[in-house]
């Protein structure tokens, strides 16, 4: 573990403009620096770096953070990896804290697996490029496949000698424990016997996002009916197939830049596409697509195009993967290569421009693809056509976004010549059934009286809810979330400043008391026993309150560089201002009024508004309880509480200068 003191040193040493400047060209703009956002494509720069605050913010896509966040986001490092990267860049020495025996054992085991996997990748690569056997068998195979030497190095391709213990013997000589060779799957240990798992195979190392080797894929070159053509590392502490994509390390930047990911089946498909100039490509490595793999892609883009070879066999099995992508709210398209071709062969036989053009022009949305595959079995059979329609509608119903569902429904209607209304009705039926299975809802009649039967109240985000629901009652306007954020914004931004409170006095002359804005906000909320609905706001409030209990005031940097990423992200968002007031306004004697100049009024009014919105929420909650309460004594208590709440509401509203009509 990295000690907190060292983490603080890293944050202090890390100069935000130097960190970002390594990856993004920046130009001076007033007190800030401006550049094109590295996280999305833009023509007009909206990516702002504030050296004074130590933060960055893109006002186009909303990405924001500090030096550590930037390295994590841009290089896709973990928090410790980002800290170590910055420590190395700015010369901060890291002395790890002592861990418990359990922590040390767990860390040591994972690290040992990484170390032995990295050793294996280097060993296999050296065998490929330097040994006679490797050059004659492995290297000649890759060169015959058309792979350039620089591409072989980029993907760290290798060769495992065709001997039972060649790798294991060398690894043990180099000091690697047989226990970790076994756990990584590189060596198979059976009693007293041991042998290399990947004997006589060309090797494809599988990397994680930060480039560390997790496992391997090996292809046998000799004809052997008893051995699998491809062999993968088994599951281990560091290698989980369902959360890994081959090529993600080499593809991640291109995926973010192009805002699309191409998904292929095998290792050579990835390598050939990459060599042809299409770098935003990954493979599921022969396994069925999983939620973990889909979410890994989603970190970089919401757009996936799946590339299939011309062989129609197995295409129906791909429908499950497409449905999983849709369920994640992502956009999926499909490209079929000509019969007898796959991404590997097509990329080798065509120029980069031809490959990109083919993929772009032949991409189909999932409805057209699914229809084209299934329609061949339908013929003129109306029952089969009905099943086809239902199958496609089931996929549409999975999509969480209502507008996308609507667009796909229209396309399905046009493509299959089915009335759109019929498709809408079927989609709504599926949605209702899914909701009924997953969640128990209150009876819709609870709003006006006791429950009748088993009717369930449906949420308002179905396809066209008015079709199967009566017009919904208008929901009460609740601005509680807005005022919660305003309270936290003022607390974080101006908590260390002083405001003036008017003291109660019978004399005409007004008297004021100076008090810390933080003390005023925190004491009021504590005295009223108010809890925030938003968990992050509550965490920020608790952090501030704990500091005040120690007679301390947290600095802005303590929020920005907080180890709790939720607090850090919120603070950075609060401190990110697109336009700073130019000094020229004051120089030219142009009068301006800022929030800071009217801080007392702002804090007091926001606190009243926050308390009022919280009270309003309590009143609505009380009303709901009154509707369902049957006990007359409890009803009377609720009614009395309601009267009290309404009186307090009127008092608060009066202080805000409002008139309450209801």
C-alpha cells in the first residue's frame, strides 16, 4: 500500500499542465490552458486545464478530474498504477506501507503471477526471433501469414519450443517458483511430473488495459487430431476470460478516438486488421461474448460493429451476444464478409481504404441482419413469419432507451410489412411481463384507495404508456436534488469564508454577527437531523462536518485530491468554471457582482430553499401514508403532523418571500 503522506506528495508534485501536456497540445487562454479534448472528437477546443486549481474539464463531453484522474482515464490505469506513474514522472520515491500477512500473501500471489506471465511473454518472443527452431517454425509461420516484424513485436508474438519441459526448466532456472508456473497455467503439474502447456505452439500473449500480460493463446502448427488447434490459459487470479478482450491494450486509444469498436473472433483477425490500419479492433478469443467484455468496450465507446466471416454457420448463435449489447444500451451493427472470407483474409487482400470502405458500406443494423439470417427459413409460412417478428420484437424490447425502441420499431414495420401499432402492442406486452417478473409494484389503485386484486402499477418509461395506462397523475414538482447540490456547492466552494447573520433585536438599528459559512450550514443541517438523499452529497457533508469537529477547515485541494473518487469528482465538477471574470473588467472600472460578493444572502436563501424542499418531500410522503392508513387513531396523528408541517412550510416560504397557494 502507498502511504497517505506519499500520495499527498505525489499530488503536490504532479503539475496538471505537464501531465496533460504530455498527451494534449495546450494553448494559453487567460489564466487557463485550452486544447482539443482527448476523450472525444471535437473541432473547436473545449478542454480546459486550470493550473491554479490543478484540474481539467471538458465542457463538450463533461470529462473532468485531477492529474491522477487524467492518467487513469487516458491511459486506463488503476488508481495505484496512476500514482506510481506520476511518482516516477515527478521523482517522488514510494515506500510501500507494511501490509498484513493476508494482504501481503494476496498481493504477492497476484504480483507473482504477473511477473511469471511477463517472463513467459519475453521468453516466447525471444525463442521466436532468436532460436533456430523458433525462426524455422514460428517466425516463418507468422511471416507466411503476412505479418510484418514490427507488428510481431507490437503484439509480442512468440513460440514455445516443441519439448516437454523447455519453458518450465528455463523459468525455474531464472528463479520462478513452480507453484506460480502451475497457477498461471503455463506449466501443468501432475504429482511428480511437470510439462509445458503450450509445447510446440506459436504464442499470442493476452494483455490487460495497462499492458500487463494476463495469459496466452497458443496455436499448434503440426497436424495432430488429438490436440486442440488453439489452446488458452486456464482461469487464474489474474486471468478471467469473461472480462478480457484480445487486443484491448493496442486498441483502446483508437477506440476512444474513432468512437467505435470492431469486434472479431480470433487473434489473427485482430492482428491483420491492425496491420491494415484499422487499430480499433478486439477479439473475444473464441469464447461467447460476455457482459464483462461488453462493459469493457463500453468504457471507451457505446458503438460496436461485429465483423463475421462469410460462413453463415453459427450466425444464429450470435443473436444472444447482440441482445446482450443492446441490453447495455449500446449501438450494435453487423458486417458480413463475402463467402469464404474473414477479417484476416480480407484485410490481407485489400488496401486500408478498401477495407474501411467495405466495413462502412456493409454495416447493417441488428434488425436487418437478424431478418436476413432468419428470413431464409420462413418462406411463405405465416406462422414462421409471426415467430420471426416476435423474435425481433423481443430484441427491441431489451433496448433501455425508449426513443431507440421507437426508431427500431418503425424500421421493423417497414422491413417486414407489419403495422407499427401491432409491433408497439407486442413490445409493451413483453415490457409489462418482464417488469412483472422482476419487480413487485404497488397496486395502481393505491393512489385513491385500497388495493383491488393484483393490478400492478407500471413505470412511465415503457414504449407508449398512455396506450395501456390512463393519463398518469401529475407528479409533484420536487427540486430537492437541485437544492441538495446547491448546499454542497456552497459548502465546498465558500465554507471557509465568513457570512453576516442578522441578530434578533427590538431596536430599529440592525445588528449582525459574523459566522463561518461552513458552521452555519453544518449546524443548521445537524440541528434539523437532515440527511441527504444523494450518497455522494452525504459523504461530502460528513467529511466537512468531521473536519469542523476537529476545529479544522478542509482546503479545496483536500476535496479535489480526495482518495474517495466520488468526493473528488464532485469537487472537481464544482470548481470547474468555463469562464473566469477577466481582470480587464476591473481595470476598465466596469461594475460586476459575483456570488462571492453576495455570499451571505446566497447561503441563507439556499438553506431556506433546501429546508423548504425537504419539508415538501415530507408532506408528500405523509399524504401517501394517509391514503393507505386504515387505523383512525394513526390517521389523526398523521393529520396533525400534516398541519404542523404545512405551518412550518408557510414560515419558511415567508422567509423566502414566497406565497404558497396550495
